[in-house]
């Protein structure tokens, strides 16, 4: 019995030592960061900023690989099935906890990934383009009431699908929701006049709001945001209880060695907590909210529960 205990103790020490050596050597080749959405959106912007930084600090090329499709599931599945060695990472977002509510997934949402770090979140801005001359949420709702089913809302699946469906449900008006492969093309069609309105994600939308190409009507938070203090919340505007924000995180395949996860987490946290990045994120319209792998293990189940309830209340079709 004692000999078995000694053997087990030696084995654990050897394993720990090997893992530490592995983490110290890591990385020894390029790292691929998969973005499961189209280029130009918030996930893509943050991924490219982080890739540049990690490429410099870790001493290896970091390749951003956009794999859009099926509301982020295609890119996510690639990471879930990749070797758990730290060389394939995912730029995840709130869509990860929404997809299991609506889609039969090729992976287990609670087991497929090891979340390295939550980075932060962006807020939503209900915005209209030049095709619809309205200046408030009430005017948008009046237009929808006069023209039921004719006012087109651009959406992009995943998080935006939930956010848009929640708005339609709470507004009690009939809109025509058109789904795009990503938030950027959805926004550009509103700007171009092909569709009427959409929920703009703050990070890519702020330059267009400042230039006047988009007109903001309200923010999707329960509290007004510092960057746009004159915009009311949807709750203030009569869409009572509306609250939706999109978070962003880096994840790796489940089973990735903990020392590698810790090394990545520490470097990501150091980067986003720097004064320069805090200012950059604020100017972009995003907030920093670093969370550890252990914290993310607690957050993910709660998020799934939250969005399941939203789907029920919004009358969205759910996985059988």
C-alpha cells in the first residue's frame, strides 16, 4: 500500500514537472486564433489586437483565422476538436451560451472548451440608417405599427439573434428580421439603406454613429453609457426590462494543460489591464472585465440558463 502511494506521488511530481517545462517552452510554433464570425466585427477587431500583442510577447506568429457560419458553430467546432496543446484558440462570445438553446450542436457546451480568460464586453445601440427617418424608439415603434412586417431589422445570428428577438417580443410589434453571417455586413446594409435598423455593437458602430452614417436611438443596457450619455436606454424608452450585452473571451480545447492556460491567461490579463488598453477599449465603446478559467466555469452554466429563459419569453424555436 505504501509503495503504491510512493509511486503515485512520484508520478504526480513527474507530471507536474513535465507540465511546467512544457509551459516554459510554449509556444514553439505559430498559434492559430479562430474567429467564428466574419471579418470586421467586434470579435475580429479584438482578436487582431490580441494576436499582434501575443505574437510580440510570446515570440511566435499568431494567425487570425476567420471561420464564419452557422452562428459561430463551425469555427467553435474546429477548436473543440483540435489538439489540446495551446496552438488552436477561439475568440468566443455570448453566442457560445446561446447556441445550445436553439441548435443541436456537434460538441458539449459545458465540456468542449477550457476558457482561458474573459476579456470584456460591448454594449448594443439600437440604430437606424438613412432609409428610415425616425429619431426615437417610439417613432420606430410607430412606424412598425403603421407598416406591420415591413420594417426590416438586420441581425446576424447568435447573440444578435437573441438580442433582436428579445426586442421584438418586448416591443409587441411585428418586424421583419433578416439574418446575416456577421454583425459587420448587417451593419453595412443598414448604412447602405438595404435594411432599416439593427442593434449595432458598440465597438464597430461608434465611428459610424459619430460620422452620422448611423443614427442611435437607444442603448441596450439598463444604465446609460459614458460614451453616449445623451442616448436613453431601451428600458427608459418603454421597452421595459431590456438588457443585453455581448461578452468576449479566449478559449482553448478542453484538456489543454493548465500551465499553458495559466500562461496565456496571465499575458492576456496583463495586456487588457494596461492603462493604454483600458483607454483604447473605452474609446472603442467596450468595457474590460477579466475573468479567470475557474470563474468562467461558473459563468457558462448561468449564461445558458439565462438565455434559455429569454428564448422561452421571446417565443424562439428551441432545441428538441
